[in-house]
C-alpha cells in the first residue's frame, strides 16, 4: 500500500503518522522475504523497523546523519532510502552491500561493521558540523552487542566531555 511509493525519506513524511505502522509491516515483510532466500540477521532488522521509520520521519537525511553501528540492522534503512528495487541483490555478486556504504548511497553516513564505532564516528560528524556551522543533526544507533566494545565506551567518554548535539540510541 505504501512501500511501493517510498523512494526516500521525503516520501515517508507524506504518510500520516497514524498510518506508519502499515508501512512498518510492509518493510518487515520485505525484509523477511529477502532474508528467507539469502539468510542473514532477521531479528535485528525486524526489531529496528519502527526506529528506522522514526529516524527518517523526524530527521532530514541525508543532510542529518544517521550512523549505524551494526551492519545487520540497516536493511530497513536500505529499503526506505531508494534501494527497495535493488534489495533482492543484497549479498549477491555486484549487488547492494549488506552494510551502509557512502559509496552506495548518500543516505549512508558511514561504513560500519561490528567495530563499536558509531558513537565516535557520529561525535566527529557532529563536531565537524558545528565547526562548519552546518547545523545538522547526528544520530548514532548502537546495538547492545556493540556496547561491549571498548571503542563504544571511548565514544561515550568523549561525548560526555565534548559539547555536542548528538543523539545516541541504544
């Protein structure tokens, strides 16, 4: 009903808030359909659908930056940022990447893996934005597993000691 009309975050904002759950269900179905064919991380991607919709509904990406920490939580993001039609090529030779990549999309702020670096990367983006008077918002999305990495704690320490406008979502 809605997903086929979504080519980017600007299209999400055209949907009334009370109907976003319908879009969330459609995104979930798209993720399940793809993962059932290729394998992959189902739980994290299904669990982040509403959060991804909320981030794109509230913030203005790609100007505002959304930094994922774990690549296997980005499938809803990919589907909602112009890669729905190519999503079937995910994890295939010459297909879209299974992780965010700025080379692939302007909506991907940072390449991620399992390095616990979203907070540090997002803090750097926020500081750069402020120093260049860009006024953009920056969000770090980090999963509970990534919080076990030392770099996540270093990022939190630096964030607590640096003036910033960073939103960290666990």
